[in-house]
């Protein structure tokens, strides 16, 4: 959903890129704007959010007066930021998603209507793209006579340290310095830095102003229809004097507010006026470079993978069951050795050993074929689960850690097959009617992802340590965690496929061993189990991590 209402009377707006904003109906105040999972607006921890006071932070809308006015008996900055606005609805246009709010004179308190006795409508739009937030105010004079107003979008920007920021674009402009008895001054600095209380109204400001932090652009503010820009930071004493502002919070905020406040805007009867801003949030250079690199690399992998794509599902299914196919062939080709082993070492009596081995072979061959052929997949997967359990008990490997970890991964691969089958078959799991098909698919995908990484963990911590191995294992571990939480899961799965394939060929090289066939068989068994896990990761690359993942959460719209 691109926009939904919350229980605390606010609208959450979501852009497919992951950008998000929250707008309270009280004051139509934008109280949150997140880009790249980072909050960009400042809201005080002491802010009062129960509607008894204007919100200290975000973007309060100032209208129809700025500050106080001797002739108009309204609270400081007018009534717009203290009124409950109406949510008009959602609009989507190309890349932009937006929500609109409105406030009409008949929604005001009687005292406010008499203090500013005009018939009007305000329409306020809050719009998101990947990196921008647009807030546009439209004032409609629904009277016959002209009225006058001042307005301002009182944006509180989130910054990490006030001593590191500078505001650009104000050089040579005249400003009223409210800290110096409203003296009229000219800005001489190229960059306006803040090292004390600042409260200035700059007039006739060009369209674009930027805020930089540590010399790098952090926000760009482009205004339309409005002439002035206010720069405000209360600094130490004023901060202490405000009940809804933390004593130290002045370090982390700066207000750069676009508006028309130096002069009154005159609006004729029946006329409309429009003003607003588009704010762009920039990332740190390093973050941006990383993102550029990763999207380029993704394109390259996509281009290489394209011709292989149609074969990936079949290939991954084949690999997932490879271990079962190999195992059944081994039992068949070494039938008498196997019977002997079961009777001598596992205490099976004659006949039971034959039944046990035959049952395994039949289950493994038939169920593996069904998985590859994509027929009755769920029953096939249960059949293979049964084989894993039968073997754990039959061979006495229940408490063997390495067997356990490896088989968890094989089960993980099978779970991926199962989840992939869910969108095709509807009437499964009659016993779990409360779960929807999609829910089940997502839970199995999540469980599959978690289990798949166990074999990697087993392999990464097996054998001699060297600096190179530590490094590769650490990167692999990061990839494993990314697979589990489903962040860039396809990417991480590709990395683990490469890692496990190289590891498999180098370590489980049964074809090159001179050992007796038992050891050779162990290596062979490990080799095919690793192949099965690789198959599971391959299926993950193909079907994606599923809804319960950060990757999908970002796309949720
Ligand atoms: O405390 P408030 O009414 O929200 O006003 C906060 C500030 O808003 C603007 O930036 C004014 O220029 C300041 O003089 C004022 O202190």
C-alpha cells in the first residue's frame, strides 16, 4: 500500500524505492521522512504529539501569520499547524506518490475564525520520489474580497552536528536578524555556518539553497512561489527555555524554512496562490559510490545470467536431489557391502536390512524424479524428508553434528522446492487453514534460507586456518547472514554458490583420492550434499528470498 492511515491519526506514505514519510493530520505536519533507511527530519524527543501544541519538529505549516501580529489575535505562526486537517487522498503520478490534505475555514475554532475572518481553503500536498520530498501549499481565497497572509514551511532538518554544517545560496542577500533587534543586514559569508543562536529572515532568496555537512551536500531545497528563507537554530539558552525541546538537541537540527513572510501575500477573491519546496536528500559519497558499484555489478551479473535463466530452475532441482540420486546409486552398486554393514555394525537382522535399503532406494529415486519433473512436489519433498530421518536413525547418525548440519541444508533446499510449489497447488495442508497460501510460501522460504546456510557454516569452519581462509569465511558469514535476513539475498546466494563450488571441488575431490573406497565414499557423499545445497541457493536466486525479507520489504508498496 503506498499510503495508509495509522491509529494515531497519521498517514504513512511509501515509495517503491523504500523512501517513506509520515504526515500527522494534526497540522498536516510531516513528522518523518526516510531515505535510504535514514531519518532526514528532526523531531524533538520532547515534542508533544497529543494535539495540544504544535509539533516541535518535522514540517509544521505556518499560516496565515508568521510569528505574532498585533492586529490579528492568533497564536504564534497562526492556526494551520494547530488544526486537524482532512485527509483528501492519495495520488500517484509516474515516479511520484503523494497524499493531499485540506483545511477550510469552517474546520477552525470560532475564536480563530473571528481573528482571521476569511473564507479560504488550503490544499497541502506531500509527495515522495526516491530521494525527494515535495511539500506544496495551495491557498484559495473563497471570499469575494482580497485577503492577506504570510506562510512558511517550517522544516526541521536532521543533522549529525551543527558545527559541521553550512548553508549555501544566501550570499549577498539582505536579511532581518531577529537575534539583533531585527537589524537589517547583508549576508557577506559564502557559507552560513552556525555557532550561536541564529534566527534570520533572508529576503528575495534564489530558488536553490543547499545544506552541507562536512563539506558535502546533504540537502538541496528548491522553492517555488515563495520569496524568503528563514534560518533558525535556538542554541543553548533558547533550547533550555523550550519545554518541548531537549537541552542538547540544538546540535542535531537546523531549520531552513521556505516561505513568504517578509511581506504580506495579497490574494484577490476567488484567486489561488501556490508555493512549496522540493527537498533532495543526498547520501554520503562513500554510500553513494557503494550503491553505484553494487547496481553496476548487479547489471553485469544479470547480463551474464540471462541466457542461463531458463535452465536455472531445472538445474537447481536436479542439484537439490543430487545427493539422494548419488546415495541410491551407491546403495545399488554396493548392495552386499551395505547389507553387511547394516547387519554387522547396526544390528539389523537379515531381511530388515534388505527392506531398509530397498525402501531408501525406492523413495530416493522416485521422489527425486518427481522433484525434477515438478510433479507432486510436496509429496516428493515429504518422501525425501522421510529418507533423511530414516537414514539418521538407520545409520545411527542422529547425534553426529556434521551429518546434522549438512542435512539441515539439504532440508533447506527441499523447503525452497516446497515453497516454490505453493503457488501452483492450492489445497495443501488442510490442517493449517488459517495460513494463506502466500504466508506458507513465505514462511517456508524463510525457513529454507535459514537452513541452507548451515552447510556453509560447517564448511567454513572445517580444516586448517589461514589468513585467507579467515577472510573468505568472514565474507561468507556476512553473505550467510544476508541470505537469512534476506538483504541482497540473491547476491549473497550467488557468492555462497561460488564459495561452496570452489570448496567442493578442492576439498571433496573424491575422484583424485587413492584411499580405500570407504573414505572415497565419504568424500563423494560430502560432494553431493554440497551440490544439493548449491542447488538450494540456485533456486533461491531464481525465486527470490520471498516476502519475509528485507529485499521484499523495501519493494513493498
Ligand atoms: O517556537 P515556535 O513558535 O515553533 O517558533 C520557532 C521559531 O520559528 C521561526 O524560525 C522563527 O523565526 C523563530 O523566531 C521561532 O523561534
